[in-house]
C-alpha cells in the first residue's frame, strides 16, 4: 500500500493553492480515544476543508504504545502533508479548533486524547514562539512521527536536523506497528 495522494492542489473553497505561494507543512495526527481510526479520518476531512489549504498526502496509520501516564490505550498515528497560505499561528489556531470540535480536552499533559494535531514542519522555517516550536521539538525522538513522515516524504531534511533516513536509523521502534488501514483523502463521507 502506498501513501494516499491528491492530484490537484485545491483548497476547500475551490481555489487552487499554488505551491509557489504556499508553505509545505507536515502535521502529526494522533488519537487513542473514541475510535481512533475514525478520529483520524474525520481530522483529515477537516484539514482538507481549511481555507487556503490543500491536503496533499496522508501516511498509512501506525499503532504505538502511549507516551506519558501509564494505563492509556495505544495510539494510532499518521502524518498529513498540506500546502497552505495560512501563517503558522493561524494554522495552529485552526488545528486546535479541529481538536476541540472532535472532543479534545486538555486535562493531563501527555494524557489520553480523542485527537492531537501537531505542526511538525512549516516549510523550511525554524520557529520558537510561546505557542509553537517548529520543527516540533520531539519529532527526532519519536518513531511514530518519523516513520509516517518518511512514508510520504522520504527525501525530506527537516531544518536543523539530519535527513529523515538518518533520523530513523537512530530512533528506536518502541513497538511501532503499521496497521492495514489507510485514510482515503478522496472520501468526503
């Protein structure tokens, strides 16, 4: 199975999102509550509806043990590639609105959640803001981020980090398992 891809870049409002004036963004998706596969499918549909944004690709899904408090169910994770003209903090606000609409409550750091959407990379920018750090500060230590990212962008070199194959070679697997389910980005259901 290969990563899902869309042929033409068009935003939810029907306008083309030209690659030249849009940032190539990678978003990490995770869920371990309330039917995680459904949560990730719904999140991808919501990403595809963002203004001035096109959903370009979504990786296969991976199951992995939760990081954080003990006793949590396993997570399902994926990575989505977007082309967007939204500035970084506007995109972050939009992602947090999607999380909230899908029942996300921020009660415990690294606790169980219906949906977690993280901006992993925003073009080749390196940002350190009070609400957002890009590249994501923990991505190089998280196989559940690196493997799906590699599935859709194998030649990628994140700013300030080694190329993805090198990062993967130095990152332990920690029980990561690709599951036999993919998100169809053409499905509007």
